[in-house]
C-alpha cells in the first residue's frame, strides 16, 4: 500500500506526567472504532498532547494499534469549550513567524515540500476559529481543501468540527457525494449502498484490489453503486495523474471502454512509465474506435483536470490516507485478505 506524501503522520509531543481527564473528551473509543470497519482487532490508547493551543481546548493523542494498515494510526482529538470536537492531524504553527497566511505557507513548504496559499474568512465560529481555504499548487492545477485556524495562528485544523450528535460516516459520505457526477461509476444511482474506492493507476496495491473487487461487484450487481474516485499520489507516482486524465477522457465518451482501459492499465502497470503512458493511452483510444480529436481535447482540458484535483482535495479533507481506500456509505472498510471482509460487510447491508 502506498501512502501519499501529502498526508503526514505527525509525531505528537506527549507529556505522560499530565493526567488525562477522559470524561472531558468528546471522542470515545466506540466513535473511533465506528469510523473504520476493521477485519482485525484494534487497540486504542490515549495520552495528553503537550502543545501550545488556544485557551480552553482540551487535547489528547489517540493511537490505534492494529495488524491492518487500514485500521492503525494516530490522530489528535481536540475538544472545544463549546463541546464540539476536531479529530485529525493538526498543523502546529506556533514556531513560525509572520501572518497566518505566511505561517501556513511556511509549514506547507517545510513539512510537505508543497507550495500552498491560504485564504482566510473574516467570520468566526463559536469557537473563535476562522475558515481557511488552502490551495496546494501542482503542475496540473490547485488541490483545494478546507480547515480552520485560530486568530493568533497557533494551529490549523484541516477538516471540520463535529458535534457529539453527528454521524461522522454520514458526514463523510456527504462530503464525497459531490464527486459522483464526474467520477466513473457503475450500478444504480438509487442503490441504498454506495461503495467508493479512492484509487491510483500506478499503485500496485490498487492493481491487486482491482482483481478481487471485480467478482465482489459482480456478486452484488444491481444492489450497490460503485464509484471510482481518482486519487493520484502525484508526489510519489509520476504517471498516475496522466493515467487518471486519460481514463476520465475515455469515460466521457464511452463508460464501458473506461472499465476496459482500467484493466488494461493494471495489466501493463509494470511496463508503463511517464514516457510511454501517452502513446499507450492514445493507442487504446484508436483501438476502441473512440473519437481521437475529442479525446485529445478532453485529456488536457482544465475542467477535466479540476475534476480529478477536486477528488484529491476531498480525500485529504476526510483523512483518506492511502490507496486503495474503500468507503461504504461513509464507513471506511478494511477489505481484509483478498477483499473477503469487504464482501462480507457489503452482504450485511444488501441482504
């Protein structure tokens, strides 16, 4: 499984001598477990987080140990005076100088080697934070995501605040729904179960998952909607974005041809490169009697590239940390060995 360089697993500074007031946390163990349907056991531990934070915020580090890479990891849980909470990977900005925009830019470059710019709203939430629109520049356009920053610029929280009554799976599903219209999909749009895969054409694990996913989709044909969201890991995979653009251009002409293209790319993945991908895709278009001129226009169009970049932004916002990742009605699902756990979970929902 390839982890994107854009998503950083931060090391949180922890002070074990500080007592944790567990009752003060809005984030329970049950909530953590509900966010990912795991095929194996999870062990959850908590420690206080020693960091300079705005007044009144209670913070802890929540670590999840698991044999499954889908289920383990570390996040910060921040409980606000209002009772709302944030769960994710904050950016600590207190060691940087300048305006809040300058701090975000410096952090992005130093920690991610990414060129970022920020637009900060004047209005405040009840917690006193301002919404931030963060744009990361790439050679294909901007990846846009959102978050929150305090007035002093001490911390940036990528993602959203939540109420204790929120259903996070539903909120996550709602965040992804805006991508469905432009993304390759199969199955009835009215299905009560939606399986979303965040995938990368250059990712070896995505090639593996494609093989076991096909019979699962066939088994539940007509009962689920499957949506493939491109999540090219551009910092790690040099031809992944170009393959995603070619696939989208093909899908716009002929959805059936797209699924053949997807299989063709994975079948030839080991032999492809940034130098051969363009000719490879162009030959596919010719061999499948598609409109070559239309394909040529679509594959380089800013609108098509923006569709792909929008998916990358949403993935970052909802904490999708690897490819492939599977969301079923907003629940992250560990597929298990050869997709067995994913298949079993889908069966519980459609039967």
